[in-house]
């Protein structure tokens, strides 16, 4: 089920090169999206989870949902579990990953690369994700796959400085150089 998150904060972006989380995992692209519980994304994602759960597990969904909530196996999480990281305290978040490189674009839909300096951890983005239900040998859960990220606006960078903007500089006049 494809889903769009608008104007959410980006954390742990791994958008241009796949990385393994640990020695046993396959390299993948990933990103985490942070937002307050009052953000429209929270209620929209919860409604999508309900629809997806009913579709996948039908009449078993209420019991399966309780199990998934108890084991923290839904795609939306309480930011308090990562409160030791900047930006998570008092928020909700969705962690995503994908083996396929996500689309990464600027506000004007121009493609971005890692050398562009954005998106970066702490900025605000729109994100396209895919919610899907898992019920296999690895267990039951509802996952979120990363499809794409659009840079929206600057924010306080996590763990480093945001790239400079042209507004940070004055116009240099040739006479001033002499």
C-alpha cells in the first residue's frame, strides 16, 4: 500500500549507497521519518495499518494487532524509544528500508545526489513509502519500505552542520576586493 508522508523530519538517511545494518544483513537503503503525534501522518498511517491488517488477517486482525503492538512490530514507533538521539523525544517515527535505490529529488523535482548535500539528517522532506504485511517464517509484522524522498526545507541538522545557502553570504563587489 503506497503512502506519502509530507513535511516530516529526516533522520539516519542512507539514500545514495546501500549499507548493511550488521554483518549478517544484506545492504539496503534506509531512512527514518520523524513527526509529532498531532501530525496528519500519524492518523493517516494508523488508518492505513488498520486497512492493511484487515485485508491481510481478516477476522484475526484484532488479535494479530494486539500481538504486533505488544512486540513493537508496527511501522510507527514511539520516539521515546530513541530519545537518546536528537529530534526523537516526544515524537513518533517510521523507519524504512529498501534494497532498491529510492528516488531522491529536490523541491523542483530535480534529481539529487550525495554530493548535493541534501537531503540531510534534520531537514524536512516528503517521503513515499510502501506499507506491507509480513506473515512468514520470520514472523508477523507490518513493514515500511522506502520508495522516495523529496527535500522540502532546511532544519537543524542532526550530528553536523547543514549545507550553506547563498543567503549565508554577501554579494562580493569587485571594488571591495582591492
